[in-house]
């Protein structure tokens, strides 16, 4: 459960501590569920600047990895935060 006003996330009733960047990535992906967003766009929205493709992929990869470890029950087999070919990410709505 995500509370955008308080910037808090809970899973199974427990509070999940997210960094501001992790929270912003999650809420950005939530605005377009089941739609892959490329790393450049994600970094521009979340961090507020344009990065090269290589830099954007590296930035997104690190933050999504950390976010996945906090949100997924099995981060090695993600059910919700999915990596798509081409350095894109999506949040499954199921």
C-alpha cells in the first residue's frame, strides 16, 4: 500500500523504508501500470535531469535493484517490479 501524501509504503501491514528516489521510482511506475518506462525517462522524471543512456541505465538499475529487495517477497524472481529488454522497467498491476 502506498500513501503518496505521507510518502509511506507498507507491505503486509509492515512499514517499508524507501529512499526518496526509490519512492519516486515506485510512484512513477504506478502512474502507468503494466507499461514499460525506459531508464532515460525514469531518471529524468525522478532525478530531474537528462542522463546519457548508459548513465540512466546504471542509475535506474541500482535503485530498482534496491527497491526490488525491499518490496518483492523473492527479489530473484520478481512478481511486480519487472525489468524489460532495453533498460526499461514496469510495475505489474496484478
